[in-house]
């Protein structure tokens, strides 16, 4: 049996109109879709009626599947010859664990393709009328995770972050937002 292919597809920031044409085509042709909690659920309607849908979402403190289980699932489905879409919110390589999934697929010799998505790091501020860069105020923007693995560094380097010129965009930071803001202000960032 021929090995299938895994397509890591970014679903965008939640507006189904921001799904790319390539992402749409992948969903329409998929045998199975393994999807995240952050992926816009309405795009699942683009799949064929016989497409298998598997939820593998993670939210703060609630992981439906461990990452190792998702990695194994993707490999097993592809090894069965299936065309697999791994549907992720935003872009697969912006804090989406796409890099971890690709490492496993590559190590097993499983073909994969990355289908970039519109990232919330710039599209959500744009929807709110906030430019992440501006010639007079913000010559750069920096994307930072607001949620880190507990086994890794527990604290961000707020002293360095507070000195950065431009807009700071924190993703996955809702529960840590008060502490992030307080730490940045404590390190000299203007309130």
C-alpha cells in the first residue's frame, strides 16, 4: 500500500473567508481531517461526506489528545494510504506545534506539505483597526507566546521584551495577560 500524505493546513484566525484557496482544496480532497480547537469549525463543512473528522484540540489545561498521540495518529493514518489534513488555527508554524508534527513525519519518511494560514498575530489586530506596524510609531512587531511549557523556562525575559521597539503581540496569553502586562510595566514599558 502506498503511503498517504499529511497536509498541515492553517485555518486562519477564525473567519472562514480567510482560509486560503489551497487550504480549501486540501479539505475538499481529504480522507480524514484531524482538527484543533482553534480551527474555525465551519470550514469542516468543506469536506466530503465520507471524510472522517477527528478532534485533537487543546485548550488551556484541557488536552483532548496528548501531542505524542496526535503525532502517532497522523503517522498511522498516512501509513494507511490516506490523504490526511491536520487542520490548525492560524498558521501551522506560528505556535501551532506544526514543527513538532513535521519532525515526526520526516523521521518516519511520511510525505507532508505545509499550507500556510493567515495568522492571528496580525489579522486580529487589523480587524480591530490596529496596525501592528506604523511608520511613525511601530517600526517592527514581535510575536511572543504567552503560554509556555512548564518544563521549559517559566519566565519570559521581560526586561528584554520591554526594551523592544515596536508592537508586542502575545498569542495564547489570555490567562497570563495581567501578569504579562504587570511584568512589562515593571521592566519600564509605558502603561
